[in-house]
C-alpha cells in the first residue's frame, strides 16, 4: 500500500461498493478521509467499520446529496471551512435508474448524480486542490461503448428514457470532463484522471434494476477491492503523479473513442454544465 500519511482525501459514494473500498484503502494508507454521503447514518456506520479495521484511521462524515446543487454547495463550504487543503478528490457516487426522474434543480437525475454533481463539486473545491498541489482528482467512470451525448436533449425529454442510454452517456460525460479539467489545470500541480473499474458484483448500484445485466454483473463481476485498485493507484502511487487527462483500466491507459476523443465535445459539455448550474431551478417532476 502507498503512503498517504499527511494527505487529506474526500470520497463521494463512499458507503458501499467501490467507493467504500477506495475510502478504506485511503484510510489504510494513512490519509485523513472524508466520506461524502447522502445518508449520514450509513456513512457513520461505514466510518466505524473502517476504524475497526484500522484503529489509527482518521475518518469523518460530510452529508450531501450529490444530485442537489444546493446540497453540494453547502457541503463544499463546510469542507473548506474545516480543511485548508485537499490532496485527493475521488468521485465514486453514481446511480443506475430504470426510470426517468428530475431533481429539484430540474436536471435529469442520472445526469445530475453521475456527472453534474461531480462537475460542480470539483470546481468548488479547486482552490483547496490547488493549495495542496501536487494533488489529484480521480473519477470512477466506465467504458461507454458507442454512447454519444445528445447536446440538444441533455435532459432526455425528447427521447425515450432507458438506463442503457442515460448511464453510458453520463459516463462519457465524466471522461470528457476529466480531459477538459486536465487541460485547464495544466501547470497548476493538480492532475485529473478517470478509470474503468470493470464489473463489480453485488453492489447497491444495480439495486433498482433487474434482468440480464444485473444477473451478468453479479455473476461475472469482481470484488469492490479489485475494482478500487486502479483508483487507489491514481490517487496515491508516485508513478501516477504526473499522469493527466487519461482513462485507465487495471492501471493501464484506455483509448477513448468517438466523442471521447473530440475536444469540441468536451468544451461544449463544460459550457453546457456551467449553464445548467446557473439556471433557475425548476419544479421536480417525473
């Protein structure tokens, strides 16, 4: 295990699956870890579990709903008020929803949770990341297949919704965000990378889905610890310190085909994301 002593880390989606394994690995390394979670009771339970394994670990809980812009803003303010710097930011929160829904901000929930909350939180914590430089942003993304982002229908209002459309597009958005963020942070000492963790069995991510995909994932998927390995490597390994704007699997770089290699797409996504964060909230609706 790499040495994280003296480092401050924040992990989203840290109460189960890969996120929990990443938080546990960071705590084991000696880093001070904040678990950002929607359910504070579950997060406290996770913190106690980590401390039981590693009695010297420093783990705290920060309540936030990553899909809510107001909640993310409040959480970022609380974190920065307590921590002057941030060495490692890991995005692992995500949903896999079978039906379309909309947040209180008027954003389609899959897009809001898997991508836009990541965009917002990272930008709010950039001053803290820059203070800690060299520092790292790590996003648990995924291979996105032949997915494309429909910039004319980001909220999936015109098309028929399905998780097989919404989730891959949100993962592609994470990849594009990583690339654009890396370019914008060039020379600051902050690096940004993402990863494909592979199939991970028996996680809460697929709890709301049924059918062949869930069965296949649970049958063929590896452990959360295996899925977390590349994330921990990107977060802590000395040899990963200079890597920037790449996608990895099993610690090896992956190609990002289609829109994932289009600079214009990532710049447009960034601009659209800023607009969505500045938009007047709409009433939540199904």
